[in-house]
C-alpha cells in the first residue's frame, strides 16, 4: 500500500519523507487555507521534497476553467496530479487532462457509480472519502470494497486512493481490502507506530537493563 500524506504542512511532509513514509502528497483548498500559504508556492515546495504524485486541487466548476487551472497547476512540477471534483464537468476535464498525459486524482467520491465513471474518464486516482461517509452513518469502508471489486471485475487501472482517513483502523481495513493508496494526516500516520504493549514492554526491558548495571556504549 502506498502512503500519501494529506497535508500542506511542509515540515510534517519533510519529517515523514525522511523516514521513507511518503509515496505522495494530497492537498485540497481547506489544507491550503490551513497552511496559510500561497497554493503555487507551497505546492512547488512540496514537489521539491517528494518525488511521488502531489495532488493539487482546482477550484473552478466549469470544465474549460478546470482544464485551464489544471494545466497551470501541472506546470508547477512533473509530479503534480491535478485534483478534480467528481462532477460531470470534473469528468470532462479529467478526460482532457489525462489525454494530455497528466495525472488526475478525481476527488469527493462517495459512491461506486461515481468511481466507475472516473475510471472510464481515465482517472489516475479515485479518492473515496471514508470518514465523511462514516460521519453520516454510512459505511465508508464498504465503498472501498465495492470499488475494489468493480475495478477488478473489469481491469480498470485507476488506483483507489482511500481518503478522509481519520483513524489507524481505517488504514488497516483499507489495506486489507486492497486500496492501492491511502492518504492520511501526519498524526494518523505517526499513530500507526503506537501500541500500549510496545510501551509497556519497553518500560520493563529498560527497568531490567538498569538492574544489570551494564552499558552498551
Ligand atoms: O483527502 C481528503 C481529505 O482531506 C478529507 O479528509 O478529514 O476533511 O474528511 P476530511
């Protein structure tokens, strides 16, 4: 499973990237707002840190304007994936931009039928939002499973990018289903390393080590 980090915080990206945990980055207008930075400038900096796909989202609603914004964002670096919303105009823009050889991440996907359309429009990535479905008492993980089944039935190459991941269990479940990629905030990725039995075991080992009176260095 590829790990994308869902943030525009360059320090957090750099930290995780140094550990080899970052296969790509996803951003959106809310994350750009949170960063307090200019979209072009911060996206360029991120592309200088990470060699994998960096998603940058358009904000236009009409296909021609989305295409123009997508081309401008794609000029930032060769590893930009233009992020387009799953609307009819977004699908039209997806078809054009992928036809030009650009990576496209179709976002705000909440149904298997939407994911089917994105694959047919040539999307490189489809981003089903798990957490936001869970928020309204629907089953976000079932959507990942449905898309996996449908894409496998027909050999679609669009990668399933499990998004809106809020918990470490979301990561486990998405990996079990076979999502190609997950994108999560830095704090969720860091939490993947935590286990109370690890902490407890380490505490015991260190206490026993003290009693030996030995030193390694
Ligand atoms: O990748 C999409 C993600 O940023 C949305 O997450 O937590 O705002 O639903 P969230």
